[in-house]
C-alpha cells in the first residue's frame, strides 16, 4: 500500500469515527450541566455540536466543492461560523443527528475522489497550501479541539 493511500485511509477513518465519540461526550456533558449549568460564557454542548454542523457544510464541504479541475487553485480565508440556526438542531439530539448526516455527506464526497481528486489543492490564509488530505486533517483537528474542550468540562 502506498503512503498516499495510507494517509487518505487514516484521515477518512478519523473523520468517520468522530460522530460516535462526539455523541458520547456531548451527552455526558449535557447531562452533567443539566444539574450544574454550563460555565459562564461557554457554548452549551448543543451549541458546540450545532457549530460543528455549520462548519461541516459551509467550511469543509464548501471547500471540497471548490477543488474542481481548472487553471486556478482556490484561496480560503479563516472562517469560524457560529451554531446553525436550523430548527432541527434545537435539541442536542437533533444537532447530533444533523452533524452525523453532514459528516456522512463529507465522507461520500471523499469516497467519490480518485487519485487526481485527492491531489487537488487550495491555499488557506493560515495553513498554507493544502491538498484534500491536508484539508481534512485540519477538519479533524478542528473536531478534536471542540471535543477536548467538552471533555475538559466533564471533569
């Protein structure tokens, strides 16, 4: 197996495993904070998940969609949108379901890529030039940052 394929498989596995991990942590924190309340100034677990829903669509999927064959590579700016306002995400379980569905769509986009598709790249204002695997590593790192923040609140 070549190194590029190993990298691709690893990032897809990491992205695919995240929704189940998020469910466990977000529900545990929500249960604990139902008694004690969320820390002042912090998003609730539902808000964190609703933010991840927004990011999945308007950042990761949108950026993947800009990576089309053509003469110019896309340029991306730093984007950190707030929680989605969709009524389906009004509850934690609703937000978790939307996130899982959105991540599934991202994974379908990745599954449709051939070698040339994975090699396409864009330039991020903060992270520099990223091919698809690099972009998805940034996505997975973003997931992990929010999960770690939730875990820190669970004691």
